[in-house]
């Protein structure tokens, strides 16, 4: 069976960045482009919780809304189990963090 999920937010990549996997940093975009809040989730693999890759969520008014969109994007209902470390930052901090992703 192929893996498939209906994402709860627009999804894409931050060009000219590289995450720990060597790919562009993944980005969920919420409904409020003026929001200054950013949530970065260090996603882990299941079932062993080994590190996977960061998932970044921008454009959400609250951390709870961002986390809900992330968790709701996993059709197996195990989104919260994939959450490792979460970092809450503003857009300025996020841009600096992106600069560390090579």
C-alpha cells in the first residue's frame, strides 16, 4: 500500500536550505501570512523514535493550531508520536535558524 495523507496546510520547501537529510527544509504554511509565530518540530521515526528531519510551521496564529495541522496531516493518527523536540520562535529567530541548516 502506498503512503498517502491529506495535508492540513499548504506544504513545500524552503529553497537554498538543507536539513539533516540533505534535502530542502520542509515547510507547512498556515492561513495567516502575517503571523510572526514559527513552530519547528524535530520529527522522529516510528517506532524507534530515531531522528528524522525538521518540519517547520509558519502562518499559524497559535502553537496549538500549528501542532494540530502537523498532527492532522498523518492519516495513521500517530502525528503526535512523531514529535521530538519542539522549538517555538519568531520569524527573525526562524530566519537565523534556517541559516544554520546546511
